[in-house]
C-alpha cells in the first residue's frame, strides 16, 4: 500500500506550501489594477503564509486529515478578528455576535464600493478587509487541493481565474512580467508536487507532468515575446485633431468608451478634498432622434458667471478647483458645477450662463492650466423633498417629450415611481430602479439599429434589453422624468479621476482618463436649482443628503467634491440614503445581536454543507453501485475505495493482480477471492451464469480496507473521496492521495 500523507516527511510538505504561497502572490499582483496599493497586499500574503504554516504543522503531527483545513479555518477567523474587530471580540480574537455584524457590514460596503466605483478603488478599510479575507480563503482552498488531495491541476485553474479576473474587469496594456510570474509559479507548483510524491507515484506522473511543463514553458514564451508584438488598436479622435482626445457632445461616444487603452486627459485638485465630476456640455433639446447641446448667447469669460441663487435657508459652499489639461482638444472646457468664476485661461472663451459651461471661441483646450471657483448647493433631505420639480418655474424646453415616444416609457415611469411622496422621491425611485439588479452596465450592448444612440428608438430598446452604458441610462432617466412632468437635461463630462498620490498645496491630485467620459441627467428643483442624479448601474456616486442641517452626506453628481467611489459609509446598491437616516447603517445596527447570530448561523450551515458535500456525494454513488448488485458495479466500487485510500489502481492490473494488491492493503482474503471469481466469471462465462454474491463480497472488501487504513486516511476517504475526481483506470488512479 502506498504511504499515507502522514508518512511523508515535513520537508516535501513545506516545499509545496512555499510553492503555494508564491502562486498566491503571483495571482494577487494583477489585483493592483482594481485596488490601489495598501496594507491589504502584504497583510493578505502574511495571512496566507500563516495558514499554510498551520497546515504544515498539523500534518507534521500526523493528526487526522480533516483537522488541517478545520485548524486553518479557525486560525483564519481568529486572525481576521484580531486585526479588524479586536475591540468587538471576546479576548480580542474570538468573534462575538457584534463581530459578525461588523464583518457583514464591511462586506456590504465593499460590494457598494465595487458596484459604484471606478478602478482602481481606494484601499479603504472595507476593501482591505475583503481582499485580506479572500486571500486567506484562497490559501485554505489551495492547501487542501494541492497538499491534501494532490490535485494541483485544479489549483492551477483557480489561480488562473484569480489572476485573470482583474484583466477582464479592467483591460490595460499587456504586462509580461505578471504573466511570466503567474505562469512560472503554476509550473513550479506542478513540479514541486511531482518531486514530493513517492517513487511509484512520481513515475506515474512523469509523462503527463513533463508534457504540462513543456506546454507551460511554450505558453510563457509566446505570451512574453509574441503578445507585445501584436498591433494595438488606433485611438479614435472625436473632436479636434493632432492625436488628442475630444468630447462628443452628441452622446455618440460608445467607441470612445470602448477604447482599449485609456489616455490621460487632465489632472485636477480641489479644496473640497476629493475628485469632482467635471461637466463640459449640457443637452436640453430633444426631438426624438437626438439630444442637442445647448446654444444661445455667450458672455465673455472676463465678465464671469452670475451668482448662484437658492432659497435663503439652503446651504451654499464655495470650492476652489485647479485643472491642468494634457490631451483634451475640445470646444468645451470641463469645469465643476456650479462654476461662478474662472481664471488663467489662454485664448478667447465664452460663458453659457444657463448651464454654466465654458465654450471656446478662439482657443485650444490642450495645455490649459486654470482655476475655477464654484458654489455647491447643499440642501438637506427635508429641503429637497419639500422642493417642487413639476411646478418649478423653468423653460418649457426642459419638459418637452417627443410625439413619437412609445407609451410604454411613461407607463414604466409611473409604475416605478408609484407611491413616491415627493418629486425628489420619484426621481430617487427612478435612480434606484436603474441601479438595481434589473439593469446591467455593458459597453458591448448591441449597436445595430441605432441602439448606440440616445433617441427614442434607442431608449425603447434599452428599456427592453436593460443592458447598456451611461448614454442609455442618462437619456432614459431624463425622458422618463419628463413624462412625469419634471424638467430634466443631460450633462456630458467626466467622472471623478483617480488619486495619483501627489499633493499640491496639501490637496490630493487626481488623474482623469479618456475612459471616464460620462453622461448623467439633472432635474430642476424650485429654490435649489439643477440636481444631478446617477442612474448608470455600477458607475459614479448617487446624490445623498443629510436628514438635518444644510450639508449633504455626499455631493451629487456634478458637485465639487462628489467622489468616484462610494466612501466606507456608502449605501448599498438598490438602496437610497433616505432608506437609512443619516447615511449608511450605524455600527450599533450592524452589531444587532439577532441579525448577527442569524448571519453566523447561516455561515455555519453553509460551511458544514460544503464540508460534507463530497462525502455525501460519495455515499450516494456507493449506494447506487450496491443497488446494482452485479459484478461490474461491485468491482468499480472496490476500485473507487482503493483510490480514496491511496492504493494504486492502475489500468494494467488484471483482476487477480489487483486482488493481490488489495490483500496487501489489508482486505479480507476470502472476500477478495470471491469478488475476483465473480468478475472473471462475468467476463468469460456465458450470459446468465454470473456468480452470485459479488455485492456482498465488495462490501466486505471495502469494510476491511477501511478498517486496515490509518485513521487519517480512513476519514479522508469518507469525507473527501478522491474518486469523485480521479476515475479508475486513469493515470491519476495510480497515485496516492
């Protein structure tokens, strides 16, 4: 009988654990595309090393096989509790009901940041907790798959999925170093596993492992040498020339958003401390086929904007913003809302007072470095709920609904906003609906039949397909708001940029790239003015307002300090701030005892189901084979038992040869002889003359094999049967578990 896991020396286990740690590191590095560098990376790798070390220690003590993953899970929970929730834990390491509640709240906040944010996400506490916990869980899974069940190929699939997921979520230039590191770590993992197998197992693996190593080496060479030589897509210029990026105010910028390689457009820093939405143009006229940019008379930029007017009890905050344009060549200048003053521009520029945009008369936006003073209107939740949109005194063009608008659009608007107590509640209901699971963001939505546009036909199709990008969400929201009698318009500009790590006058500098080109709707409220909404599913930050005072919890889209990602207290997708007074759920609510224990119970049940699922599947299959009762099914049952216990079961063995192997492993000799006779008689005797008693003999053989096996091997066979993945007669069937 092949030696069990407990018989292997600690050195092979340690070398395999080190290879797993390297593979985890290689798989995590691409995640830097979706989350900014921070303590989460070394913390996650340290936790993975700790868990793998626990596995090596437990197996070195030759404890039963299931103890290793259970011990790792306990250490995983205690380590996360000590680092993130020690103040709410028992003895700083044992999770309490409040700890479970806090953990659930952090996961909820992480989902909100991932859903509404733009990569790379800031390394906030919720995101860091999520990635550290996920890294530890990945280490436990890989430890079990590679070291306990000796199936490194399955681990390679998991590592590839983890390593490639960030590239799918955030396409970027080819990174040969990361590809080589990930592929090399997987090859090292396979090689280490082969080297640490007993002699006979190693010979079984030698042919397949050599082929795998050769294929892997070729893949690395091709990826590192050939891929960078492939041609890259040509950038498309929407406005202007000279290779610069422009702003397409016709809402036909689908191709720009699909650009594979984002281009740096500008940098910005603000006295508000965050990255602002930047508006370039507004579109109010809608004839059913297209939204038209606002025109009208232009005032010289030297005259400045008119002051912002709002009700006397509404709070106003002045914000200073500095913008430096790198590669944007456009007739529209991106500025925060609501701009009241601008200084430092070169050339001749004009101002549109109605929408507070800046238009080039005889000027070039490339290379401009200027300062903008803006006034942010900050109503409270009660104030905006009391303000009227339907009865506001505003030009009729903001309410125009084309005659060819399908009636389904208005019907949907009424259905979604049914029960809304105010105009703001109705607009918030529309926003919540678009950001719910009923819609999804996609740059690959069908572009045929003008679906890539923003006319009535495109809106109707989008409301049927419910998949598209910002243009579809913004235009649909604006039109549905108009069917309800609320004045609306669309803004074209840029989502807030990402922090560069630089500071200017104590203010963080943010970089805005071409893929942040965006469109969002605004609704006019009497006494407040234009308020931006963010219906685009998974992008931007919806407006939030406090329940008292005059400050908003988070500025609405277009305001001077609206962040591109939701802060740690963000509201989860599908909920609005008015559902949660004061913003996000409080820590006390998160620690509610009943909810916490319910969550802990649910997690425990799921964990137990995952642990017992393989054993249950094996038991169901054995029962089916025993019910068949014939010699063939009985023989397969014994072969599967041998695989589960780590006994060699090569395809080259004859029934008698395999029978000798079973006797050497401790099987009942008489039962083995009876089973072999039944199998041979079934193979060579005339039909109908099979020997009886094959099922009973197989049952006795299985029972005696289990009784003779070491305790760890026996429990491993019962709880995690390898035969679910390794079939009799295959090359892997010749190896031990």
